[in-house]
C-alpha cells in the first residue's frame, strides 16, 4: 500500500521542482529583454532586395540617428515575400504591430519604402525621428 503514496509524493516533488525551474527560466528570460531598447531589422533576402531593401535599410539608419536607443540591423527572410521591403520592429524584445491603415493586423512591417513609412514605424515603437532627414 506504500506504492500509491510514493507516486503521489514523487509527483508532488516533481511538480514543485518543475515550477521552480520554470519560474527561474522565465524570470531570467524577462530580465534579459528588459531595457533592450528599440531594434529595427530590415530584410535583406532576395525578394526584399529586389523591392528596395538596401534603400530601406539606409533610410531607417538615417531617420533613426536621433534616437541612441535604436539598433538598426539586417536580417534574412522574415515573412511575406513580394510585399517588401519587410521590417521587423521590436521594443524590449516584443514585436511592434504595424499601425498604418490597412496593415494593422501584421507584426511585420511590409512595403517600407518611404520616409513616412519609417517615421510611422519608429513612432509606433516609441522611437524618435531625426528632423533633417524627415524633411
């Protein structure tokens, strides 16, 4: 009759251990994302390069100069090919939704080709835009 109690005790200990390790992993993960700032990655894969990915990267770099918390970089394919150049925007590790009209259900900013598009994505993520480049 000890067998069922041993299983219950083992199950209880296992669940406590699992919860502690899970909480530790989540708290570490959350703290590593905290205060990361704003990260903007512009797709440089084949289709986005054809759609103007290099120009979009230069435009984002130019307009993001005013905000020292903005990290601008390149990335590989991030999604809807043929609708580019596509941009991934993250604030403290969390993706920022596209707030432009007709694009509001997407976490990947599609068709970022103009200074207005870049200013919109920086504003939606809480970044600032350098004034001389926006004019």
